C-alpha cells in the first residue's frame, strides 16, 4: 500500500483495495517512530542469532562474517532483541534527533 | 415457464436464491428470518440445490464465511435481521470495502430493548452507513424479484458491492401469497454466471483486507465512495432489463397518485401498501394526497425523490425507527428528504412521524391523524423535528 516512495492517488488504488503484489509489506517503513535504537557490541556478540529469531520484524539478517547487523528501516525500538541477547551484547540507545 | 403458486414469502425468497444457483449459503437462524435459511438448508440437504450450506455458530461467523466464499469467487447468500444483524455488522463494512457481491435478505425486525421480534426498520437503518446497496420490498412478489435482481446488481462489474434485500419481518416474511416464480432458464438468461474481477487463487496470490494507515485510508474511502456513487444507473439498468424480460418494472422511487398531490407521504416497505389504501381513502374525502415509496435507500435516489415531491405543499415522512437524535433533528428518512430539499432550495412544510415500531400496526386512521396534524400546524417558529404517532399518552 503506502510506500515510503510516494503515496498513491485514490484513482490508482486496486479494486477492493486488494494487494496484488504479495510480500510488499517489506516496502513499508515501520522504523520511523522508534525512540530507542538497538546497538550490538561485536566484541561481546557470539553470533548465536537469538536477536534474528526473536525480532518480531525483519531488522536482523546474517552478514558475510556471521554477525547480525540491524536494518533500522523496520526497527520500532521494541527492545526484545536486547532483552533476549544471552550475552548482553545489545544495548538500547536513545535516539537523539 | 414461470408459474403462479400460493407460497410463504420466506420460502419464495429461498427458492429465488436457489433459482440463482447460489454456491454458498452461510447463515444462522433468527426470527423472523428463520424460514428463509431453513428452506435453503432443506434444498441443499434434499439435493435440489447444488450448494454448500455452512451452519455457522453465529451471525458474526456467517458474514465472515460469506466474505471468504465471495472472495474465492463463489455466488454467496445469507440472511439475518435485528440482533443478528447487529452481531454481524462489523463484517458488513468489510464486505462492502472489499467490493464483495454478497446478497443478504434482511427480514426487518426491531432492535432490543425491550426484546421484540416484530417488524420495524431498526436493522435497515443500522446498516445505513455500511456501504451496501439497500433495496426494500413492499410485497411478496417484490421479494422474489428483488432477490433475483440483487445478484445481478451485486455482480455487475460496474457495481460490485454487496446488496441487502429488505423485507418486513412477519408482515412479509410469514405471509402466504399468490406469487409468480420465474422459470430457471429465464433467471439464467437474466443473471449471467458470476465472473469476479479479483478472487482468491493460490496460483495468483493477493491480500484482501490489509491495514490502511492514515496516509492511505482517506484515499481508500474516497475510491469506495466514488465507486458507490457510480452505481445508481447500473441498478436502474438491471431493473429495466428485468422489466423487459419479466414484465414487472422496478424504479428507485415509485409514486402513487402523486402528480397533482398537495400532500405527499413518503414511506418504505410493506407500510406503503397501507399508505396506498390511506391515499385512496383520503382522496375519496377530497384531500389531494399522494405517495412516494422509496425502493432504494442506498445509494439514495435523490433526483427521483425530488421529482416526486417538488410540487407538493406538504411532505409527510414516515420513519420506522427511533434514532435518538436528541429531539432536535429528524429520523433517518426525514434527514435524507430534508437534505435533498435544502440542496435544491425547495421548502415545503415537512413533518416527520415515527410509526410502526416493533410490530405496532399503522392504520388508515393513523394516516388521517398525520394529515390533520400537518393541517393544524402553523409555520411559526421551529417545527417539531419528529413526533410519535399511535402512542398511548
């Protein structure tokens, strides 16, 4: 529906407000009302992937080195990852701007 | 060949849905709608109708199942009334927004409290803002015809909205009348197979009923409103074609002795039959009275109603519901009429009467009383927004 890249006119909406491109929720920016941001300390991180498993959105994915960096496009700052991290490698940091 | 038989109107309504080769019926029984779904269930059980009958556990589930089946491309029918309608109502808005052409017969009944199983238009007005097409029957033959037309109207790709066929509970639903039941081949000629624009299909996946946040909700509503605004000529076309094929013509507003009338009554549903008797009675006494019967409540046929009432000195609007406005604005039908008149700068003397609540009969004498009240009322100061008729003081 409403992508970050331009809202559609009412004339362009699908019949019955159907979504005919499945999976397009990934285009929706859900990370714009966060007040706290999770940050990972790579020195503590054991690459266990618990943050990836517990994140209710799609913030975490595995990189080439095996770490799980955040994609803040979807991060609402819920803090579940920081709570669940077994080695306390994730801390919630205040968003300043 | 169509045949004329003596039949209970509810049974005839079910037979009409059967003639339309409905694929799915999901319904929960409630008085006075029960005979409609009971008979459909029998037709399916006896092998007379090749359809899925889903005996759901509530009206909320009934409309949920209907939304699913209609979205899958099945011709879908249900029926309810009153408290049952209230329970299913949250789904009804969704059916309209998703443009699902479900047909529902509503055997109009009062809403509680006090608990009352008899007829008025509380459920019809409860459904007013859901985005459904609302059509109102006046007698048994109209119930048969309107049920068949409802599928044609709902499934017209230019319309594609759910349609509610309203029939007064008991007054119509439980009457046995001589009715013409059309031949199935004739119905099939009138009603082409259902070809939805979109339907749920695993090989072509899509999402129906997603979240619409503040940045898209207004656009979604505007699109639905524009689509609904465009439906009226196609509804009339469906009626015209029915008239040509079956010889019975329907219009959004139908009049009776209205052309030279000084006073026009505005009514809906089976009460219009009594109103016509009252018009005859009052005409015999020299009163120039006429009647405008609203057949289509949503979309509201403003131009047709205005054409019927614009030359009248007095307009009497009947509402069959208590809408608890606070006393200073009128009942729902009168609100529509006032809006039409105001927009066209036409200001007859208008009075709104609340009648026929919870099965209370409205008689010819009641119409005489209304006429006397209008004649006696002076246009000085603020007129009463509405008055109860036939209430014990």
